[in-house]
């Protein structure tokens, strides 16, 4: 097997694995019991999409895709920070009293 | 000869990165609570995308592309821990507690921490 043929097969396999990973992450986002779970799922989704774009760059030979992957990393970071602030602002002021917390207050 | 070996190395790196991405997603699906899921998602996610960037740098013998791949890895390593920490802190402040299986919660007594 020549190197080019192996690389072709390897990029195909990597794309399949990453597609499976994206589907599993989407299942978690749909099922996720709380908002932070979904935010974490979106963060992983963009990281996986970065990898997907990278594999695609190797497969097609257009190295311009690497720039897009880096830009997607930046967007993912900013999104997670903004959503974390939102979670604190929405729920942090009046935290739902857990069983644990009630026990300590008494 | 050398370029042939580099093609094989790049293929292996891409497959390894994709496998780590799949492991991250599997951990995301299977682990019991938000904090342990964060453990899987941030660490294995970084390794997956980072190995793919290394694969790009190996196969394109071009200085600009190698530099971009290195910038991508640096950016991932800098930002992902920060965002995971911010999200964990926000979730804890918002009242989400670790699952019953957690053995050690060092934040338990820090009631003075505010947003």
C-alpha cells in the first residue's frame, strides 16, 4: 500500500470516527439534564468540529481550512465564557437549596 | 522515502486524534455527572484536536502551515482549561452539586465564595 492510499483510507476512517463522536455528543446535548451539561456538550461539539475541519484540510489539501479551525476554537472559547456568565447571572443569585445545603443550615 | 513515511505518520496521527475525540464523546455520554463529564470532554477533546493539528503539521512541509498548526495547539491548550474551569465554577455557584459517587468535594465548606 502506498503512503497516499494509506492517508486516503486514514482520513476516511478519521472522518467516520469523528462523525460518530459528533452524534454521541448531540445525544448528550439533547438528553442533558441541566443547562451546564448542554453548554459543555456544545463546547465539545466545537472542539470535535475543529478536528473534523483539520482532517478535511488534509484530505482535500486546502491548508486554508486550518485558519477556519483556529477561528472556530476562538468562537468556542468565547461562547463558553459567555454562557458560563449567563449561568451565574441566571441561577447564581438565588441558588436552589440542595438537600446538602439545608442540612448544613440547620 | 521520507515523504512516504511522513504520509503514514500523518495518517496514524489523524486516526489517533479521531479516536480520542470518540473517547471524549463516549465519556460525555456515559459518565454520571457534569463534573466528571467535564473531565472527559476537556482533556480528551484537547488531545484529539491537538493530535489532528500535529498531523496537519507533519503532512504539510510548509513553514506557514506548521506555524498555524502550532498556534492552533497553543490556543487549544490555553483556552480549554480556562473555559472548563469557568463553566464548573458557574455550575457550582448555580447550585449544581456533584453526584453521590463523588468521594471528595473540597468546595463544600467554601460558602463565602460569591459570583
